[in-house]
């Protein structure tokens, strides 16, 4: 069996230099399989006081975070906030209906 080895084609091993070696950068982390964000905010008026609750939970980049807040404010905060929201909603409805001629025209002019 040793007769089958051809010794005429021997290769010489030489030492390599740093310039001969290709250094590969490590792969960057890919996006995680799952990520989510959940938030909840509540403003209510109970017993003449404004109650505010806020919760926020998230799982991003393999890290879970949770924040919660709860507080009580003066009662007029709720009424002024509700009035401001009603005003904004009405302005959006009026802006939407204006091109149809349903709002914004004087009844006497035709």
C-alpha cells in the first residue's frame, strides 16, 4: 500500500504573514423574531377629581420594558380636556364636510 503514494509531488508549507490572512467581521445581529409595543392611557372624572392612568409595555431587541403611572388632578382638568377634544373633533368633521357643501355656506346666499 505504501507503494501507491507518489512522493515526487510534495508541497512545502510556508509560514503566513498577517497580510495573507483575511479577517472576517462578525455578523450583525438580525432583527429578533418578535417585538411589540403596548400602551394604555385612561383619563376619567370620579368624585370631582380627574384620575389619570398610563401603562406602557414593550419588547424590543430582546429587552422587555414596563412603565406605569397613576395620578389624581383637579376636577376642572377633565372638563377642559373634554371640551378641547370635542372642539377638535367638530373642526375635523367640518373640514371633511366643507367640500360637499354641507357646512360653511350661509342659508341666504345661493
